[in-house]
């Protein structure tokens, strides 16, 4: 590879290092929200079954 091609990719790599943590944090927060919704649905089902008694 020519050195100019390698140096041309450096800005893209640094941009990737800035974007990757943001993407990971957003994915992690969405995952937590999904798990919390599932837990709330399960707890609601349990609560409904207990109130039917």
C-alpha cells in the first residue's frame, strides 16, 4: 500500500473511535429499556393473577 492511502484513512479511523462509544451507549440504553419493559409485563401478569384470587 502506498503511504498516502494509509494516511487518508487516519481521519476515518479517528472518527470511528469517536462514534463507536456513542453507538454502543445508545444500543446499551435501548437494550436496558427493552429488558425493563419485559420485566414490567411479567410483574403486571403476576399482579393480575394475584388480584384474581
